[in-house]
C-alpha cells in the first residue's frame, strides 16, 4: 500500500538527483537507506586487517586536512 509523505523542496531535489533511470522515488529511498558502511558489516575482514584499513583511512584524512589547510 502506498503512503504519501511530505518532504521539503531541497530534499525533493536531492532525491530527484539521486534517481537512476527507471527508478521510482520509493526505489531511491530504499536504495539509499540500505547503504551500509563496510564497518557495519560484521566479519568481512579479520580484526588486524580491519585495523590496518582504519589506520590508513585516518592517515589519509590527516593528509587531506593538511592539503586543505595549505589551500586556505
């Protein structure tokens, strides 16, 4: 059964831009809500592998921040 919901104009625009060819707004919302972070999916990686990836991500964030500060 379909339900009607109200969304603000900016949210409507965001959903419109996120729509893929042939998708309904319900499909877009469903797809976006199902997205998960890798860290939310249990035991894909061993703990030591996951920790190495976390460290790499943190290092990259630091590098990006330093680059950004250099641009200001």
